[in-house]
C-alpha cells in the first residue's frame, strides 16, 4: 500500500458525487493519516473522501437480488434437520423452557420442530413440517 502522507490543504483526486466525476479536491479534514473530508475544486462541495482506486462494481448489487428463491432450499435444509432428529430426544414445547438454536422440540399442534434461531428477548424460530413458526420461549 502506498503511504503518501496527506494533510489538510493538500490536493487530492477524489470522486465527487455532485460532479459525478473524478475531480481535483483539497483535503479539509484528516482522520489519523487518512483523508476524511475533501472539498471539490470544481463545484466547491465538501464531502467524504472517496478513494478513486476502490471502485465498487455497482452492477453487481443489481444482479444478485437479495434472497430470491430461498424457500425451496429452506425446505430441503429442514428435511435434513429432521432426518437425523430422533423424536425421543425432543423436548415438549413450553414457553418457560430455556431454548438454544438447534434444539429439538415437540409442539402440541405443530409436531416435531427444530429451533433454528432465537430472537431476543423471548422468541424463537422453529422449523416444523408445516413451515417456520415464531414461538415464545425463554432464551437460554
Ligand atoms: Zn464536485
């Protein structure tokens, strides 16, 4: 990494959001040895310094839309979770019982389920054959 030391008043090339271009800037604020804020010499706008070198591919975030068809995968995972589950190991569901993720529980209505996550202060996500349910519990 190049260790060119900048200080306030120095000229630096930065991306300007207003100009939508890489323009000449003047350093106005430093954090440690890093340029924090710069003033655009073209439009006069002061903004956080954007390193020109680290270009984030913007098209990528569009291509990978977050969590598209995860439902089918969850069902498969759920089957795996229950395949090695022994109903004899399941704890009867109770709101008072301390729960940890991964615990196997037996619910009076939903049947056998695997705790996949706990949500503070008193909720847990459980996989049942009928789907994921949010249930009250005590978190261990
Ligand atoms: Zn500008």
